[in-house]
């Protein structure tokens, strides 16, 4: 049962997580917070694997199923903090909402899983069998699934719940993800005399339009339509001062 005291403890943990920057590949401080919190809340075992994932185990009784509650500890970068209504690492609580980078994706969810697992042990230990595992993964934003696979391979859970934000609706799968890079090549020239060069950016512009026009997404009856969305574009040399670029690369999420 969630009492007022327990609710406040959960909120405090989420805010502490938001106040702990954890860019992909730089999750050490966040991992330390997760580990110390699990230990403080009475998890039976807390470990850090070779990737830096933190996994806490609660043993309820002999036999039974093994369930893994999983969330990632990293978040994407911040482009311009001055455009935020509240500081990206402030963890401000305003009108019942917590503001900050990673609050939804997915520090709030990870905090909820850690606290929920500890409350199951506190309230129901001895009445249930099985194990609860809570995993905090690293590098999800860049290498989706790799760290998660490490945890699943080691503990072999019977059931897995991923705490990604879903509007409080149950999701039974996902479409998968690939990162697709498209490159165009040209010929360098001084920008004052572009006719002797071949502009790789202009070639990329044509390629992007052709891809957008020609892409026909498959539709799954449950998972919906596939996507192909351009997320990054860069030319070379960069910065391209007074030079026609001879290379351009666009990155897509698929």
C-alpha cells in the first residue's frame, strides 16, 4: 500500500535521479545512486555487471517465477538549457509534476520500480514465492537492447516488464529499431567557384526528397506502421567555410 510517507519517498528518489546527470556512457553517478538506494531499501543482492548495469534482487520465497523490472539510467543531451522553463537538472516539483531531463524517459519509472519492489518485500515477504529483479541499464539511448540483453542473458527471467513511458497503457512488444546512415559524395571546390565542384549537400537534398517520397511503411496489425525519420545530417569538411563539401551523411531512425 502506498502511504503518504511512501509516496514522498518515491518522489524524493525520482527528484534525486533527475538531479543526477547521466548522459549515455556517463552513467556512473546515477548508477551509484541506484545501487545505494537498492541497498538502503533492503534488496537481498545488488550487483554491477561488466557494462555498468545495476541489478537488484529480492527473493520472496523458494521456487516460483522470476520477474525482471527494467529501465535505463541514461538520457539524451540538452541542446539549450536557457529554453527550459525549469532547469533540466533541477528536479522541480510544480503542481504535482516533476520537471527535468529524463523524468519521463525514464528515471521516474525506474524510481517507481525500485520502490515498488522494496514494498513487495516489506509487505508480502513470506506470502509469495519467486524473485523480483530490478535492472538499471546503461547506454540505452545509443545502443538500444545491448545492455538489456546482458541482464536477460545472465538472470534468465520468466517475465520482463520494461518501464518505458506508454501513457499508462500496456504494450506487448515494439517495432524494433535500426539506425540507417545514407551518404552522398561530391567534389571539393572553393565556394566562390562552385561550378568546378560537386556539392554533396545538394545531392543529399535530392536523396532525402526521394527517400521521403518513396518510403512506404509496412503496417503491423498490433504494432502499427514502421517509421523512417531523419535525425541528423552533417557535411564534410565541417565547418564548411568557403568550401563546397565533398561528403554528406544523413542518419535515420528506422
